[in-house]
C-alpha cells in the first residue's frame, strides 16, 4: 500500500511542477514577527520555548480530568515573568463558543491551593484578548503566577454556569524547570543570533515525523532523511532560510498538538499524501524550489485552519 501511495505521489508531483510558485514557509504576517533563533524542549507535559528575544513554557493541549464531560479544548502559555494566559477553543468538532461565553457572570476561572482551598474564583473573562467565534485568550489573574512559582501542582477549572467544571491539574515543578531552561536558552540564542550561528533543533521536522509515524515508517525513512538533508544543506543556505526555519519550529508543534485526536490519523495521512511525500521526492530530484513551495503550502493551509501562537505573547 505504501509503495503504491508513493507511486501515485510521483504522478501528482509531475503535475505540480508546472504550477509551482514560491510562497512563504508560514503566512507572511506571522513570519514577519518571528525571531530567527528558536529552541524547544519537553518537561513533562510542559514544553519550554525559547527564542533570541523571549522565553516561556506552554502546554499545547490541556488534559481535562473528565474529557467526556468537557466540550472544550484549551492550551496554557506562561511567560518567564509567570504572566499566563489560558486559550480556550470550541469543542473538537469545531462548534463555536457560546455567544454569552465572555460575559455570563456564572462563567468562572477557579484555582485551588495544594490544601484544596480556593485561591482564585473570578469571572472567566476578566481580561480577554484575541476574541473570535471559536477561540478566546484569557489572561490569568496575577495570583496565578504566585501559585506557579511556589506550589508543586495547581488544580484549575473552567466553570460554565451550572455545568460540571472542566478541571485540570498543572505540574508546577515541571513548569519551573521549563522556564529556567528557556531563560538560559534565550541568552544562548541571543548570542547565536548576534554571531549568525542559529541552527535548527536536532529533533525537528515535527509534522513530517508525525505523518511518517502514522504510516509506520522509521525515523530513518526516505522522507525524513531527504527533508532533513534538504533543511540542513539547502534551505538554511537560502536568503531568509534561518527565519523560515525559526518560523516553522515556532508554529509546527502547536499545529500538531491542536489536531483533534479523533481526526489526527486521517488528517496526518492526508498531509503526508498531499505535501510530505511530494516535497521529499522533489528535494531528492533537486527540485528545490518545488520542495519549498509544497512544504510552504502545507504550513499555510494548516496555519489558516488552526492558527498557532508562541508562548509568552
């Protein structure tokens, strides 16, 4: 089956050669704001993120205690200053957030101390930004930062009226490790940026790796070998190549984490067939412009369908 899929992709690749055009690796508006050095490392559920300009940590998809009873998706972002925000999306099927989500007084954000007492119980949208039909960013109260700095863990909940709370627990010890790492890496990346020595993360190719894993391909498969070689020998030497790579490493993990679990395999298989394999074949044949264009189209499509933002913004 995989062999036949690859053969079919060769036909699609041939058709694409005549219509290819060079487009940015990520949407222009996002790439224009992207620093040129980026690093990412996991600490439990948290991922430390660092650029040459900022440091933070994030969980791309919060795990609710009772997932079946909670028709929301959420991610949490914490800056090095411990300022934090909770980004809430509609349910995994794409249903918009309720119209009264932002203003209904019964909707609350709750956080508890380690002894179970309530430390925070405030209107859910006391300070909200980036408000859309299917997404809202909730700036967490300053008291949340104090909990993150000292507690081993914090239980938080989004309460929607009389409905059962969407509760989740955050490991604060891992958060602090992630932030300490990110702050240190920020200084190192700033030096690398000044010396023009930025390099991509060694274990990058997030989307490509995920697609190949769905197909049961090894970490040394044709697609991964070829695209890593293209990244390290071709793309990084292109004008703007460092910035393009930094943009990719900034948004790709968020795109991957936000894919609804029940759709993940099917979506990744589609991405593989339409973009990953054709791009790898193009790179192998030396069609570098086409390889770039195909991968850029993939990033543009995925970014538009589920916009990704870095931690700490």
